[in-house]
C-alpha cells in the first residue's frame, strides 16, 4: 500500500513540473514535437530510476551523520553530508553520459533533435531535485527510493508529453499575436498545474475520513465505558439497599 501511494503521489500530487516547477528549461524548449518530448521524457525516467536509488545508497552508507559506522566504531562520529551535492551530481552526470552514448548509438535522429538538452539533463534541477527530495523526505528503503525515482520520472514525462501534444495542436489555432510561443505555453502550463492540484484531495480526503472514523470509534468506546460504569454503580447501590 505504501508503494502504491508513493507511486501515484509522485506522479500526480508532487509532480516535478506542476507542483515544484523543476526542469522547466527542458520542459519548454523540447516540447515543440511529441516525438522529441517522448525521447527526452524516457531519458529522464531512466536517469531518475537509476540515480535516486544510487544516491539513496550513498546517503545511507556514506553521507549522513554516523553512516560510516559499518567501517568500524571509530568512524561513527564522521558526518560527510556536506559532500551530498558533489556526489549526487557526479552520479547524475555519469548516468547522463551513459544515456547520451546509448541514444547517439541507436537513434542518431533523436540525438540530433534533442541537441544540447540531452547532456544538460546532468544539470536539470528535476533530476537533482529527485535525489534531494528523497534525502529530505527520509525515504526508508531502497525499494521506495526506486519507486520514487521511477514515478517522479513518469510524472515529468507525462507533463512534457501533454504540453507537446497541446503545442502541436495549438499551432493551427487562432492565438492572439502577443501570446504566441512561450506566452500561451506558460498559460497552459499554469492551467495544467491547477488541474493537477486537484489530485491532492484524494489523499487528504482519505486522511480526514480516517481521523473522523478514529474519533467516532473513540467516542463510542468512551460511551460504552460510561454506560458500564453507570450500570455497575446502579447494581452496587441496589445490592447495598
């Protein structure tokens, strides 16, 4: 249940683009065609799926305070958290280089269409944000970290795919001159972000229902206890008489 909740929450509620507006440069620049958006989105999913679990391992066994205790008790006092950004970015840059080599080898046309934005995934704030959110939210297991990386990538993929499809269609629409290009793209992105915010009510509602149910249960138990106490007192009084 926790895996499923994290999966849908990362895609729809905590979407990298619509909730935190991370990775906007690639989102705006490479979303003119659906084919190009699909290629970049798939690359982002792969990079997040690999780097978030790897950075989780780095955080758990090297970076956080006392993480080096597995080397021996004398290393328990070391805190290497100040190296988080350096090691996270090094991991991300390595994976992006791997993706760039694979795309250039098997799909030269996609490699040429993505241009400079493929190597720029290494400094894409959505990629680094996935690892930093994983660290700040204190994700407990490697499986959850892998789930979070994949679902965050899928959320970013859906965002760029949706805006690319809309931009292809809106090219033939009668858009006012001053709003053509990035102007109407920003407006559509804002409207889509508002739409994705509505998904936040799903978990909130369930949480409120659980609280109401628990409060009702507690009140019922208290009422039953009061009735038992009152009936006991009545029995004792009648016995004394």
